[in-house]
């Protein structure tokens, strides 16, 4: 297990003791774990499926001017493309109503341990950092514990045009220590590269596309 993954797990373990100090503060902590089941499409050709773990840690507060922060780790491991994706997001709560919340901000995405196989079989790496716009929304279904959730990241930098979109539903179970959510939905990660496969003459544009259903839980305290 590489160092960034160790750091994520360490942070999650440290946050396990957070309720003691969160109870008397204006800070909320969200810890989430999903399993994503994407199908990959490389250069417009459908390839193999994968089982991708996803971890997310967010710290939200009511302090003025300072953004909320989150880190999300996604692992994609398939035959024709693989990568570790780290999203470092800074965002503000723009709208907070009884039945709807909306967040917006920026996200810095680091790709690591990446591997892309072009049409001619040559392999390339795209361990790059990208800048993205970020938005997240939750709409509550009246008189139920269900929320409709949506999230997207979109960027175009370092010769990478990227989008990461989630749509789904969650069931929120209030507990004495916080809120436990069970959620599921669909996620799409679309990467387009203009100068990745420079040594492969048959490849004008490199595409790494993954889409599929996910299931997971989140605990907020």
C-alpha cells in the first residue's frame, strides 16, 4: 500500500475519535466508503470491468470565509487503464434550505500509478495534477428520509479534459452520535488526452472512460 493511501486510512482512523471535540464545536466530519463497479471504454472500445474502492473524508464548519475541505480516493484497476485518483476539494455551502443544499468550489486532482494501453499495445502514464470546478447538491424528498444526490467535477488543464459525475439516492438514518447514510447510484469518469500517446501514430486522441453503479455508506458526526 503506497503512502497516499496510508495517509487516507490514517486520517479516517484519527477521525474516529473526533466526536469528543466535535460535540462542542461548529465542525462536522463526514466519512464515506463506496464500492464502484465500472465498465471501462478505452479509445471508444469497450474493455473489461473493475471493482473500484472509493474513500472520502470531509470536514465542514461554520467559520466565515474559510472553505470546507474534503479528500476522496478512487482506485481503478483494469487491463487497459488503471490509476489512483486523489481529489483535494475546497468548497463553500452556497445554498442551505430545508429540502435542498448546494455546494460549489474547486478541486485539485492528482493521478498516480497510472497506466494506459494504446491501440498498438504501447503503454503510457499520466501521473498529472489537474484543476477542476466542483459542485454538489442534495434534494430531500418531502416526508421521507430519502435524498437525491448529485456531484460533478469538470476541468481542462495539462492537456487533460476531465469530468467526474455522480447521480444517485441516499437514505439517511438519524442516530444519537450523528447520521448514517446508505447510498447508491451511477458514476462516470471521462478523461480525454490530446498528447498522451505521442509514439502511437494510430491514436489521435486518447480516451479513458469508466462508468458504472456504486453502493456505499456515509457517517456524519
